[in-house]
C-alpha cells in the first residue's frame, strides 16, 4: 500500500510541470498576438501647441488585424484620421473599421463626448474596440479591448504634456 501511494505521488509530481507548461503555452499564444491600445496626449500636428488625445494602437502580431468600434456621441469616439470626413463619420451611428498591418502602429484621434462638460472629473470614460485577425488561423471570433481612464487623468495628460525633448 505504501509503494502504491509513493508511485501515485511520484506520478502526480511529474504530471504538474506538464500541466503548467501546457497552460503557459496556451496563455502565451493567446496574449502574444494581442494588440495594445492606450490613450496618449500629443500635439494635433507636428509643431503644434494644441495638445489633444490620441489612441495609440499597436499590432503585436505578424498578421494583419481589423479593428472596429461603434460611434456613440455620448462616449469617447475614435476617428480614422483628422479629416473632416472622419470627424463627421465619428458623429454618426455606424461602425468604423480600420486595418492595421503586421507589427504596425497608428495614432488615431480621440474625440470627447458631447456631454464632456457634464462629466464629473472622477468618473471613468471608456472606449471599447473589437479586433480580429484579417486572415485567422483558427480563431475567427472578434475579441474586445477596453480602454478606460478618468476625465481628470485625461485633462492632466493634456495640460501637463511634455514631448520628451526637454532635458
């Protein structure tokens, strides 16, 4: 009976590293190609003194991805670019889709909600993005990225902006 117990214990101890390795591999494959999205403050154009929020989006994958978001005037909105057409499109109720190539990055303008002045400085504002691989290997479903920050933090990012060139 004691030898059976020891053999079972030895099998369990040998089994655990395999389970951990498989779990880590699955987690690594899921997270490795996940894009990164954060809101940053930067000049509206090169050399401009007007500082505005942008969505910094980076594709960490070696395959192109499609990123989409719903336009809602009561929430933070993203534009494809700074053209009048993109700004007007962000005011509509339709969905916007952009394509980002392998290991590419983009700065997309962020527009404040029409109720921005009524938002309490300590309230959080959210932006929800959906993304998927344009040419999936096996996972076809859309995945979600949620970006959230307090109104106060957004204002302090813009007011306290430093471009990094001051030393």
